[in-house]
C-alpha cells in the first residue's frame, strides 16, 4: 500500500477515503445488468429504514463524492479500500477483497487514459512482477455503442439455439454482458460475435488510436482484447485488464478499469468524463508469491538501537532518528544483548547502535555496520550525523 501511495502521489493523485456503504441506488446504478450488483451485493436496511449496501467496488462512491462536492477538475484521487461481493469464495476470490485504485475525473483527453494505464503497469513493474499481460479494448461512445448493440443482439438472436438459457436471458437485458459469459456452451457463439472496435465512431476510433500510440510511446506493451467488456455497466471507450500468467484463468485479473464518461450524468450531474482502475491486493500478492518477487528481503528499517541499560537510550535515540527522517526500530522488554543483536540482524538494518553500561557512563554510542561487523565508538551528540553519513544521506 505504501508503495502504491508513493507511486501514484508522484503523478498528482491525492488520497480519498470512500465510505464503506452507500445508498443502494448509488451502487445499483453501476451494474443493473451485472452479477456484481444483481447477485453479489450485501444490502441492508438501517434503523431509519434506508436501503443501503456495502460497497462492491470503489468507482461509484468516488463519483458520488464528486457529484456532491464538485472539486476543481481534473480531480485525481487514489484509494485503498475493502469491497464486498457475495461470491463463492475460493483462492483469489473473496467475499471481502481489498483494492488499491485511482480515479481521474474531468477530462476526455486520451493522454489521461495512457497515464492511468501506465501508472498501474508501473506499479506492477515496481513490485517486480513480469509475468502479466495488459488486455485492451474500446467500448465506444453512445453513438457507436447503440449500433454495436443492434449487431450483437441480431447475432445472438440468430444463434439463440446454441446459447445457454442464462445467456439467452442476459442477451435480452444487455447483450454486451453475454460476452462476459464463462460458460463453455456460449464460447462458440461469442467467438463469432461482431466486435466493438469495428463499430467505433470516428471520434471514439481516433481516441482509441491515440491511446494505443501513447502506450507505445511510453513503452507499455498491450494486446487487443476485442471481447473484453468487464463486469460493470458504466464503461465507455477505453477498457483494460491486467492478467497474471501465474494465476488460474478464472482469477487472473490483478487489475482493471476504464472510462466511465456517462456516470456523472447518470448521477444527476452535468456530463463529466472519468477514468480509473482498481487492483486486487490479494491477487497481486498471490502473483508476487508465484513469481517469487518478495524472495529478497527488503529491510523495513535503516537503524536498530540496542540498549542493554534500561531502554531509555533506545527510546530517546529512536525518537531522535525518526525525527531526522531515519527509519529506526528497537527491542522491547529489556531483553539480553544476544537477543537484541539477533533482532537487529533480522530487522535488515544496515546499522546497529549499541548502548551498554560503558557507553552510558562515557556518554557514547557504539555504531556497528551490520554488513561487515566493523564498529566504532562515537560521542552521543554526534550519533544522528554519523548515522546519516553511514547511510549516505
Ligand atoms: P473489477 O474488475 O470488478 O473493477 O475489480 C478490480 C480488481 O479487484 C480485479 O481486477 C481483481 O484484482 C480484484 N477483485 C475483484 N473481485 C474480487 C474478489 N471477489 N476477490 C479478490 N479480488 C477481487 C472494479 O471494481 C472497478 N471499480 C475498477 C475501476 C476503477 N474501473 C474504473 N475505475
């Protein structure tokens, strides 16, 4: 999470904390024909008889906050939040999962699509992940969409006999959702279905072209996924998903998102475009584990303070170091020198500061470089500077 925050704040995204639950209608709007809303939402009534639901995803809440508070545009935010979906739990699919994500509201500029996509790609890269693919599609604007829906509906009508009963039913509500079907029986008809990219209006087509050339310009590899529709209703134009090769096909989505240019209007605000992504923390960690990405231990602190007098030196020294911006930790419970040394070793710290009876009496501290076990005794008041120098800061 800290890595994510650092990564997106560098690009001008500020922290936003969406509420855990919302009015049912706010959430229902993002997926009237989707499983996420229709079958998986935890709904309840509060003491005032209001119909509420636990948030199944973050975008609706962020957009509701935008509509209510109208911050200056573009409004770029990030979040880390639990989401709730009553799915059948299995590895990589949970009833409470956690997402890190961003939403950027207020411009239709395709360069923003590139920024958002490459932020997620950069985050995965920073973590050390390599075995994943970016799948890209455009769902067009309302003009292109209605023509495409006609073509899709006609295709499914013509092949109704080969579709599952569920897919036939879905096709009457929203034929796009049929493309999301994982049932084997529907696979053949879906493979032959018309593709959105062939129906894009000039404007949506030019937008999509610019997104692709932008991704190439910043070196983000992608593959076209003409049948990618995603599990929520609000998507328009650019949609994308990152799939990890190391995870099973049903749970390999480690992050996904897209534009939702019509959502603000649906919530009663003037039309305001937006784009974002959500990335599942649990699945991302599973992919990291599968690739052995965290094998090399990363140190959590720079300095470990060992105090075998009474702990007061450790208390004061760690505080001073932290105030000076140095990551520092210590042992508690007045443990033995040996036990504290062991803990210092495990902490991954580059430097151990040791205060024993002798140092306490002399007003000194022993500075030990953990890598080569060399050490020197320095005056107490020079400790912070010596540590900084030792850490090259
Ligand atoms: P989503 O694709 O439904 O999109 O979820 C985003 C990510 O959350 C998935 O790629 C996956 O990593 C993780 N995820 C979803 N459901 C589960 C689950 N049951 N168990 C574990 N992980 C899960 C959204 O939620 C959109 N709000 C993304 C977005 C933001 N689009 C635009 N802005």
